C-alpha cells in the first residue's frame, strides 16, 4: 500500500525479502518526521539475529531481534537493521504523509 499503488487513508505498507548474502535492510539509517514505522521480521533462522538500530543520531540504541519479532520506531527515532543472515520483513508506516521516500538520512559518520 502506497501512494502509487493500493490506496489507504494513512497507512503505507510493504514486504521486503533480502537475498542470500544481503544483510542491511536500509542504509543510511533515517527518520520519517511525520510517521511512525513498524517492522515485523520473519524468515530468519533460529540461530540468526537482526541488530536493529534506533534512537537519536547522537545516542543510538540497538535491539537484538529474532524471527517473528516486531519493532516500533516513532517518528523521532532513526531506524536501520542488519542481520546475521538473510531475512524478510513487513514494514508499515502510519501518519498523515504517505510518501514513504521522505527520509531524513543520518549519514553513518554522524551516528554515535
């Protein structure tokens, strides 16, 4: 669901599946000032994990995520993730802006 596809009032949603050997789900880490974004990670092996970055550029935090676990990233929190193996995720954003490419990138050199 997005502005150029299936129409919705406030939700933008999609599914991403990484190919074998691909690890990052998005880089650079970024925020969406006008939306909350949620991830539901799946297709991850039992012995694999995802390191999900979040928080503010000046003081990032991380979560260690397993298969079928979800993350809620508020609009002020950057987000990016890297896995120890390939995985898939459903991403969904809710807010008044439906242009999912309105990212405010946080260059990796600025992360602390």
